[in-house]
């Protein structure tokens, strides 16, 4: 088999046939289809990483926190 590009997993013959059908249905070549899937996978990973970052507390959360602090 030809050497795979970076980031593309090795596919069995059945998986390759399945992806070829999906690529044909979408009207693109198999290689372009696989690169599109890899790009989507990277975007999903980036979105998950961004979602896991801690958020700044909202207005009401800050207000409640301030209201519960002791005076002084």
C-alpha cells in the first residue's frame, strides 16, 4: 500500500470502500473526503479544548458572591 499522509488513520479495505461510497455521494475524491474528515476532527478537538477552559463568572454569579461575603 502507498504511504499514508500524516493524520490519516490506516483503513481496512471495508472501511476504505465505505468511505469511498460516502465520498462519491458527496461528489468529492476519496483523498479530499478523508482530509475533510481529518479537518473536522481537528476542529472538534479544538472546540472541546476551548469549552473546557474556565469561564469568567457572569454578572449574577459575581453579584451573589459579593452579597455572601462578610462585611468588613
